C-alpha cells in the first residue's frame, strides 16, 4: 500500500518529503517505511499501541482479574506510567535504567509481564549457542544476545514530546 501511495503521488506530481512515519507495532510496516521512503525517514512505532500491547499481555497472562486488586492495579498503572515516565520519556540511552526500576518494584506474580516487556521492547533476550566442559572444571555456556523485537529507538517519545511532535498514529486514540 505504501508503494501504491508513493507511486500515485509521484504520478500526480507530488513528492513526499517525509521525515518521520508512525505505524502500529508491525515489523513489516516499519521495514516498508525504511525500504520505500529511504533510510533518512525515522520509522517509529505508535506509543498508544505500546500501552495497548501491555494490556493485551496482562490479559493473556490471566492477570485481568488481579489487575483489579488495589496493589496490582497500582502497579499496572505504574507500569503504564513507567512506560511513559521511565521508558517512553527517558532519553533512549536511559530506558534500560527505567526497566531496572520497574523490575525492582514488581509485585509477586507479575514477573512474566515485566520479563515480556523487557524482552520485547527494551533489553531483548539471550540464546545459548554452545556449551563446553573442560575437565576438571565448570561448564561454560556461550550465549548470544538477541535484540528486542521493537527497541526503544522505535517507540521512545522523548524527542517527539520535546519537539511537540506526534507520539501516536491516530490522534483519536491519544
């Protein structure tokens, strides 16, 4: 679709001078922006959809009912606020510090939610790529860091906020 819009615009004599494009959390859409419009275009993911993703994860983990308990409700509100305050509104290079603050304040039973958020949006995960044992001695395991699916550079809204730019792809949802 992006190609069709771009090509039709050129056919009609309109040339897009896009500097930033905001889309849902779909890797294909983010890739298409960079591939079709060029690497100079800042392909961002919608901050509203980040908070919606967190809520869907709460539901899929069966925590919807627990989110009504006062302490859990407080943490879930804090988590959404933390996405904004610690992660979304921190400079990108300080997002992992915000994630550490979240982990330090996680109530029992919500560790999977926090792990999901960290793995998907902040720190990524690790994959074992080998294991050796030298006798006598300990087993040594080699791991490779796997980047998050949507790193903070894609969804962090610090500069958008400072520069009074859009943080979502739909003003009705923000």
